[in-house]
């Protein structure tokens, strides 16, 4: 697997093929890869020493996101064995799934994660939710919008495969772990590839610096969320929106309230997640669907990735932006 631009050779590759948003459209993705000679009819790498760059947004909307990710994971290994390279970059939809912003995940997407035990997991999760509600009467009373759902309503919002989906995108999940190893930017043959634009305030930074910050702070976001789970304030399958409904109550809580949320660690974790939700929702209002939603962005709202395309990224050569639809 390619680990990021810090290990990029100065020599240009034999050829570079870049593909933008796939959004779960596995069949057309395969057709493009076959047409460009990167894979054969059995979906195995035939690109030799070529470099294939996928600039993010493998997920959401389309019917087969798992198949798309599985193919990418396989091609990363096969290309490396043949002397080629597959560079998978993070788009906003990868980060959204990692963080639990699931607005574009369809029932069909969830269903692809379901198995014979999904109904059992679904019912067990609902019982966890009922217990969580019973244990947090004060918090629920302070919410601006009630989280009280009937069982049919809860089941509709958490269809078969939902719990498995969240586990798969967790830090130790099969897809979550894989995605967290990827970077958002890469420089190949003098060209910078990324999913969206770079804000002018960040243009002076080196690519390795930007990538390192984003990886570190996605990890910090994971730590913050795990802390809240350990404190029994949220459940593992809560979405970002559900977490954000709880967090403002924690920020306003008196010291010592809600277990140890008066502590320095608790306050830092609350601020991390709350900032995240504010930036993601403000980004949606700005209609910037391809802008960055990493936790680095989330905690630095004045230097966020709601950026302008075709900016230089602290490196020579043009910034190549793929148009997304």
C-alpha cells in the first residue's frame, strides 16, 4: 500500500490514470478500469508499472460501496506486486462515514453489511438505546429536539446492516482501519492530486504536513468519541448528529456533572466533537459538498478546507482537481 507523498519517487511514473467520484457505482468503475487497461475481465491488475489515482468519494449514493472498496483494497496489493501503484485518497464522503455523518448512506448500502445475525444485533442495539434513555433523564430533558423514538421509528432509522456498517467503519473495523491509513493529498509527477480545493490560508504548508495533521486529528476525534463511549454518554452506533445533540449539553454542564465531564480531558473531547459538527453543518449550508470534513478542519474553523480549487499546496506544479457531480 502506498503510504503517502513522503515516499513518492522523484521520477515520473510510466503513466498516471486518475478517476474521481465513484459513489458506489461498482459496475461503471470496473468498466472504466478495464477500458483504461488497468484491470482484466476478472478484475485483476494489468496496469503494470502504471499509477492509478482515485481521488476520493468511493462511498455513498450508489448501490455497491463495499464492492468498490474491496476492489480498491485488492488492487493496492496487486499493483504493488507488479511494480505499479494504486493511490487512494480521502474524499469528504470517506471522512463522513468514518465520523458517522451518514446522510448519504442508503438503506441498500446498509443492507450490504447485513448477515444472518443482523436482526438480533438490531434488537439488541435498540435495548441498549432504551437503557441509555433511562440512564440520562436530565440530558434528554435539556435537548432542544427530543430523541424519543418508538421502536418502529428506531428500527426504520437503523435498518438491517446499520450496526455492522458502523462497526466496519470504526477505527478497528475492516474499512475504517483501511481508510484511516490513506491521505487526502498526493504529489505524483509534479502534479498534486486531491478531492477538493485547498484554502489559501493552508497553501504555504507542505503536503506531508497537511496529511500528517489530518491523520493525527482524525485519530484525536476517534479518541474523543471513545472517551464519550467509556463515560456511557453515547452509544457506539450513534451518528455524528446524535453525538452532536448530546455534546452541547456536556459543554454547558457544571463541573462534576455527567461523571467526569468537568475534567480537562472531558472538556477537550467535548470541544473536539462539537466543533466537528458545527463545521460540517456550516459546510452543508455553504453548499461545499466536496470540502474537507476531517477533524483537523473541525477544530480549526478559520483555516478550514472550505477552499478554492486550483490553489498551490506548498509544492511546485499545478494542483489537479477533479470535478465532482
